[in-house]
């Protein structure tokens, strides 16, 4: 990691700026150690940068602190205002919870670091949540690329599981 990347573990500074309309939490739970993983993150950040959302937004990249020093220097430059957070958490679930705790906005958009959202993803999610203030969560359409049906189904099965409703912190929040 170059010195240009500032890793933080602190809460959003109070009064630092206006509270954003939405906090976008990008979760990197695969601890990229090869270039292909970092390329997926780059693709995700560029897709977030290309969003048609025109309101103030906060961008948090949550990564396990043991991997934070391996983040390539160009990552921070791809998305203006990106705050990179090193967390002691290691699982996707605990990293998402950490991002939610650190977020400044009331509305949260959570995205895995290997996903590239469509240009209207954020504006549509925010619009639906505002139209339905009683909704606790919304989810967009997820597609699993593959050369054939079997590969796409295996991709879906790899990320699907049953949720058991519990109170308190979740171990099954998925985007």
C-alpha cells in the first residue's frame, strides 16, 4: 500500500461535512491477494462512480485490516471521496455490520466488492426506500454471468442460503 491511501478505523467525523443522502458500503471479504481480485474491485468502483445518483453520497470500502496494506495505490483514486476502512472483522457479515456502524447516512447501500451495479442502481434503491419508508431493506436484481445455465446456477447457489430471523446483529445480511 502506498502512503496515499489513508486507512481509518474511526467513526465518521462529526461536522466534517453535510450528512450524505446515502452511504454506499463496499465490502471486500475475499482479501484479494492477486490482481484479478483487485481488478474486480476496480470494476466495481468505476461502476459506482458512473451512477446517475445526483445527491451527496458517502463511499466506504470495508476491508479486513490484515489485508488493507495490500490495497493498490490506484484504488483510492478511482472513486472521489472513497474512505477505506481497515476492520478487525473477517466475514462478509461482520464487515457489512461494521460498515453500517461507520456510515453517516440513514440510508445504506451495501455492495460486495466483486459486483458492478448498473448506472441507475443507487438512484432506484434510494427512490424505492423513500417511496416505502416502512421497508427495512430492498434488493436489486442480481445476475450471475456464465457461459451456460449450469455455471450461472452454480454462481447463484454459491451465494444463496436460508435466513433465520433473529434480533440484534445479523449473521446473514446479504445484498
